[in-house]
């Protein structure tokens, strides 16, 4: 009698009280013997009469089986690398854990887009820069030599102006303008100073004063633009499109005015640092970082006391470090410049939320978690409404790790998306944190939001959206929502075509549904992407074995045989790959175990024994199932003593292991120790009645062989 351990189809014997003797079951050939037939056979056996040849032929052809689910392997086998456990791939043991790939990576660590600067923080920075710029402008008044002309003096001189030379008249107008400049009456000042320069374009002092006035007018226009922008933002919040449009247009008009004033300021005084600061702010507002940087740097070269300018200039350097095409060396250099400038700005004004935020970003990039936390928290103390600050604070907590920090990270990510629901990177990283915590339903919701709000236009957006599909698919799979997982995998694999892990988990999902053709296709792609990966080869080989089981259940013998041969070839290759390129002993053990299972199924018991001995020798854990499988090979080779030793060993590893007891009893009976076999059967009766009854029938079969 041949012993086939883990077959899902089998020939079984059972008593039947009906006249029918034989019938065919969809799960296998099932010979049903009537009570009269059994009595006849027993009588013939006792009287030593020969049993009919056709019945004995059926007995020889039958294969002893026990419907042993592979689920117990999951609790006894280790999870290492990406090797699929037998029970897992059939979907009979819940979810897979794919070590080395189960933890998802955040988007923040690979973010290439520029950090968003909020309108509120830009406006605050701009006001601080304006104040500093105007202070410097007042200090620089000593560069010009103008005698103030009071309104009374001007009225006295006004009648004489027509008789003065242009140069003399220009000085009178310059003096009158200077009087109003000093008193911050800019509208009056500009009228007199423009007249002065018109009369004498070489009046340097008048030009210096006019440059200051134009710069002040530019500053006022920028501040006014911020006020209109604030009104436009409020209109957006109130769904008031008319006021949004009107105020946005007014803001743009003021910004354009500012450019004209600052440009005129530079034309009248190419050494006016405040005018360059103004132009820098204009281009900054237009997100023209290159021109903004040029003007900020010019301003600092003219007056290095303009420390408030260092903040926005440092921000530009930081953003530039993220641009496409920038090498790692260039990025490091730019970030070093940014760090120095922003640190100086923070030292000058620690209450600037934007400078604190970008200092926190730089510290995060440097891996300086504690100082990153300090700067980001300080920024939020000043302005708690910047979603980017919450996002990076969450990222810092997440990187620190530990349950408390992970919970803080979740809180910050949730605040980020509450402030900006379209913040797809924050949704993505929130999903990553939930996934890595094992909270798959929450992870699914976050990944789906990331997909929904991702415009899918830039390279970064495309990458994050692709990963969102892949991560959502895996979260659905872990949540045992297999059909939804497959639907997301189908999209993910069209967008990500070079990730063997993605195709491996896609194969797992199809395996959960016993869809072995697409599962094998996915594993085949994974193996093709990683041809030297023994784990990929192992997965593919085991999938062919499970496909063979599927074919067997459907009585497709030729397909079953072909799949078994393919499984044998692939698993043999996997074992050879491990021996050639190395790998953990646990992975090597698993590959040998699967090879042994396949060879037992093929009837190559010597080959199975060799593979299973290696599996048990390599494993640093005691695998009860692997030991039983080895015993089965030995039982079929009639090595009863070795088989019994291994069945006992399996019971020592896992007390009350019913399959080990079943085979132990069968081995004792075949060896001739019926007394011991009956004792084992009696113990098995209290653990698994079905197997105990099967063992009784198999004792009968042994007697007739």
C-alpha cells in the first residue's frame, strides 16, 4: 500500500447499508462497501481463502489519504524572506506576512516636490522684511546731502522757481520732497522728487531720495496685495466666487504696481539694497525663485544687516535643492547654504513661523530628529494652521518610532489632512502608518484618499499614485478583501512594472481565490524580474504544486502531472539557487520542505526523503509538519523504524498532533505491532474521531495487501 500524505483527492473505504457497492465522488474515487460485502471479505480472510482479483486490484490502486489542511504549517513554520507558506498560498490560513516587504515606505522621505509656503506665513515674512528694509532705508539717508525745505519755505520760494536754473530749482524740489520723506508723507514726497529729477536728471541726491520713495510705495503695494489676497481667501471659504475674483484681481494689480515701483527704485539708485529686497519679494510672490534669489543676494551684498532677507533666501536655496536634475552633491551644497541663512534668520527673529518651519525641514533632512521636532513645534506654536508643518512633524515622530511617537505621528498627519484635504502625500503617509500598525481598514481609507486627491501630473504625483494603488491593494489583501485587492493590483501592475514584490503579492491575492493561472503568471513575472531570487523561484514552484492540486480535484490528470513536474523542476532550481547564492537557513529549509512535499506527491520517496532531511537539518526551529512529511517518505520506503522515530518526534514538538498520531499508528501496524497501533488509535479517538476511524479502515487495508 502506498502512503500519500497530503492529497486532496483520495480513495476511501466506508461502510454502507445500501445495496450499492461503488460510487464516484467529486472529491475522488470513493469505494463504498455494503455490510454483506465486508462480511464476505472477512470470512474469506479468516479462512485464508483468496480474495477476488478485481477487488484486490482496486485495493492496490487505492491511495491512503487523510484530508490534512496545511493550516497547521503557518503556526509551526517561520516566516522569512518572501517564501510562501503552504497553508498561506491556498488561502486556508488567513493573511500572509511577507518579511522584508511588509513594512511600507513613507512618501515624505522620498518627496521631491517643494514644500508649500502658506499665504499667511509668506505675508508675515514679507511684513517683517518690509519693516527691516524700511529701517535700512532710513539709515541710508545719510548717503544723500539734501537740505529740507519746509512747506512755508517752499511757498516763499515758489514765485522765484521760474527764474531759477533747472539745477537750482531741482534742489528746491528735492528739499521739499525730503521734508515729506522724513515725515513719511510719501504721496507728497514723490510729487516733489519726481519734479526734481525731471528738472535735473543728474541730481544724484534727488534720485537717492526718489529711490527710497519708490521702494516704500512698492512695499505698500505688496502689503495691500496681501490684504486683497486675504479677502480672496475668505471669499473662497464662503463660496463667494464673485468676491474671490474681484479681490484676486486687485491683489494682482497691486503686485504689478509693486514691480514697477521697485524697478524704478533700482533705476534711480542701483545701490539701494531695499529696492532689491522689494524686487526679490515681488519675484518670490510670483514663485520665480531664480530672479528672487538674484535680487535677495544683491541686497545682502549691499547691506548684510538685512538679516530678515536671509529667511526667504534660505528657503529658495532649500527648494532649489529639490529640483529635478540637481545632483546629490549640489543638493548638499544648497542645503548647507539654506541651513546657514535660515539659522541666522531664526536667531534674529525666533518668532517667524516660516523660518522655524524650514529650519525644521532641514534638520529633518539631516536626520537630526530632536532639533527638527524643536523647530517644527515652535513653528506650530506661532502658526498652527500650516498643514506642511503638521505633516513633517508627523514624519519626524514616525521616524523616531515607538508606540507613543507613532500615535503622535498619526495625530499630526490627521491634522494635516484636516487643514488640507487634498494633501495626498499626507494621506499616503497616514495610510503607511496605519498599514504598518496592522490597522488595514484605516490604511485602506487613507490610501484611497491619496488616490482620489492626486492629480497624477508630475513625476512625483505619478509615483505616489502608483504606490497608493499598490499599497491599497496589499491593505485590502491583508484585510481579506481579496476581490478589491485584485482590482487595485490590476491597476498597480500596469503602472509599476519593475517591482518583483508587487507581482509576488499580486500572485498571493489570486492564490487566495485559487486562481492559479493568473497567480502563476504573476509569480512568473516576479521571477523574471528577479531571476536570481531563490524565494521567487520557490513561490513559483509552490504555485505550480497548488495548481496541480486544483487539477487533481477536477480529475485533470495530465495537467496535474505536468504541474507537478514543473513544481519539482522549479523547487529543485530554488534549492540549487540557495546553495549557490546563499540565503537564510530558514529559507533553504522551506525550499527543501516544499520540494519534499512535491516529490512525495510524485511518488519519488527517496528524493523526498533527501530533501526533507535537509529541511529538518537546516531549520533552526523544530517543524512538526516537516518531520511528519519526512516520516511519510520513510513509511513509503518501508523504513518503519525511521518513520516511527520521526512521527514520535513530531508529537514531542507538537503534543496531540493528530496527523502525526495517525501515521504513527499506521507505521506501527504495518511493522506488525498491532497492540501499539491500537493504543495509538485509542488515544487518537479522543483527539480526532475522523482520523481514528480512517486509521481503523487503513488497518483493514493493510491486512488485505
